[in-house]
C-alpha cells in the first residue's frame, strides 16, 4: 500500500484546526468592522495581565467588563472575565503530554476541549460537560505541500441521539494564493474563500456561499492596503452594504480603529464605529 505524501510544515508553522481552515480570508473580511464605540485597556499587574473593555451604549451609557489571565503550576488561566450583567467567563488550559492540550471553556455553557497533534495531523474533541448533550470531533491532515483536508462530526447525547451534523473541507496555499472550501448544513451548501497577496502592501479576499437552491449566494469581496497613514480596509457584499475601516498606531502600544458602513442604496444610513486598544 502506497504511503500518503504528507506535506512538510514550514519552520514555526502549526497545523490548522478544522474550525480555522478558512480563517485567513474570513478574518480579513470580518475583523475591524464595527458600529460600536469601545475602549480596551491592557495592563500588567504583577503576575497578572488585566484587561478592561468599555463600550458605549445607544443611550450614551458606558458598560465595562474586566478580565485577567495568568499561569500557575502548569495550569494556564487564559481568561477570567466579569461582565456588566453579572455573568462570568472562565477559560483554562494545560498540556499534560507532548502533543496533547486540554482546555475548559465556560460561560453560558461549559465545554471541555481536547486537542491532539502529531506530525501532519491534528484533532479537536469538544464535550458539553454542562448538559452532556453533545460531543463533537474534528481533524485535519496535511496530505501534500500546501494542501490540508479535514472534517468534523457532531453526536447528540440527549433527546434524539445520533449523528447531528457532519461536514468536510480543504484548503490550498501556494505563494501569494490561499483558497479553501468547507461544507455546511450536512454538506448541503459550500463556502468558498479566496485570499491573494498582490504585493507586501495589498491583499484581496472574497467569500461566497453555494448550494443547489442558490448556486451563488452571500458574496463578499474586499481587501486591505497597508499605507503610510495606516491599514485601510474595505469590503462590499451582495447585501448591498459597503464598509471601510482605518487601523492606525497613534502612539506606542496604542491602536485606533475607525470604521463605517452604509447601504449603497441609502448612504444616509451611515453607521460608524471607533475602537481604541492600549
């Protein structure tokens, strides 16, 4: 039996989880677009890293959430956060064995994550430990240089037990080009993502959804240009909304993000957002 021609990772490169297989173009078209006014402050307090996030509401009121992270005795408290409504978020992780990572993520729910990676293969298993209602697992493998394939499956443990969902996907990267395709809704539709780095200052991306009912749906195109005044991003979707943002370092360790969006048919309905991270 012939051996699979597994690809080699570049130095410092990590295997991609199935949930992140289309992350590159999606992040470019999703991050830094907001209609909120926010201030995020990060400050080291001894062994703790404290973060305070403040958001202005529609009526002008301010609400804040405070969080911290630290490591103790091999256990990493990745996120301890207290929200304005009184709820809390707790995320912890540890690496008991080489290639194995165990994490707990609790908020509205409570999930246990177990990641395992070896060579060109990585798996991620998630167990709902609050209601014990579902377990899901996914995996990706590098089968050739620049080629990743993977899939996931979810199994219901309560109610109507059995397989509740399954999907698969693949990605390809070569030089400036990155492309990915993933299925959704039990392989009844497909999401296609493309990212092309034209040069060191300009990158273009697109995402589209395809199904039997709608051969081409939910089209979004955009890009980022790294200029002397900051990173300029823009995108336009099949929903008719045009969005743009400017990300600029205004001082050491201080980043300002200004964004705005409006329907092409009604530019008077312009919405803006301002975010500061320091």
